[in-house]
């Protein structure tokens, strides 16, 4: 089972261009499932021994443990993707997850900020000369272009055209799209890139990454989350938003100003209109 799981996780990274966060979520969800299957089938159990009954038992176990409907549905979705991959690789003859329906999930609208709250976050003074400029450039870029945090930290120098105020985004499933920067975002990026070059020169390092830490290494999504939490705390807005909330706010503010929903869908890089 470990080999089957490792092969799938490698596929997510190499072929599906899954983010660090997505890969970890799949690994955690499926590792829990594997542990359950082993407890029922034995430590030496093979992936081919898993059947529909085992999966139903796992879902019932999650329900008994008090997991939410959304978590159970996510675990089932992860297993469906895993078995679908194993089927394509001829490692199993049929998917044991086929036909199993998860619990109905409550539909919740994504959180977003008002324009006033967004301005408060984006108009903060830089906390220090170098990394403060970087932080504001990140927040402004995410909001201005409607980026996922993973898309922002994956930006390379060759993806950015400040003269045209356009950036090339490689989103989920290696799909590419163009995103547009406002003047403020472009100006902050230009200012940050000068500071970035100084850091790399001092550290004697080279990288294609646009956003780096003080050591000259590419910034992570977790670092961006911690950075925004710090700024929210300074504003007395702790817990009210995350970097991803800026992406939702970008979409909501466009729709409020009369943008076509399909245009917003394209700008966000969403496959589905929902």
C-alpha cells in the first residue's frame, strides 16, 4: 500500500502540479485510510484487497469519530482520485470507491473582505525597509491579480512583465493564464525586486523566485500565511482573513462593480463556474 500511495503522491506533484498544501492534504487523508485498512486486513495487506465494504466501513468509522461531513467527503474524494489513478496504472482491476456516495455537504459561500477592510490591509506602512516592501508587494499582488497563495509564491522572474503589468500564472493542473497587475502592485513589485537583488547579492545566491526570504530562498505558502496574520494582528483584525480571502475579495469586488461572472471565472483560473 505504501508504494501505491507514494506513486500517487509523486504523480500529483510531477503531473498535476499540485501545491505543497494540496499534496499534504492528500497524504494526510490517504494515510489515515491506509492505517484503517491495515487494521482490518493486516499489516501486509495489498491494495488489491480493498473492496467497497472496507471503504464504507472507513467512512462509518470517521462518522463515529465525530468528523464533519465536509471532512468525510474530502476523504472519499481523495480515495476516488487515488483508486482512479491506480486503475489507469493497471495496479487494480476496478475502483472499490466507484458508486459510493458521501454525505451531503452544506454549501457555504467563501469569506471575503469589504473594500474598506481590504484597503486597511493593503495600505499599511512597510514594517521594515526590505521585507516590509516584499510583504506589501505580496498582498497587493494576490489581491490585484486574484492569485492563489501557491501561485504567488511559485512566481518566477520570467513570469513577470512589469512594463505591460501582466504576469503568467501556472495554476492547478499546469494550466496557464495571464493575470493583470494594478499600478500599485506593479510599483511595489518593482521596488521589491531591487531589494530582492540586494539580498541575493549579499547572500551570494541565485534563484528564479520572485518572492524570497531573508536567506535568499523561495518563500513558502505557510510563510505568507504567518506574515498576513502578523499584519492582521497589528490592525486588530486577527482571525478575520487569510491570504486566500484576498483572492475571494478580488472576485467579489469585481462582481460588485459589474464585471461579468464568466470573466471573473477566467481571471481566477476556475474550471467550473460554480
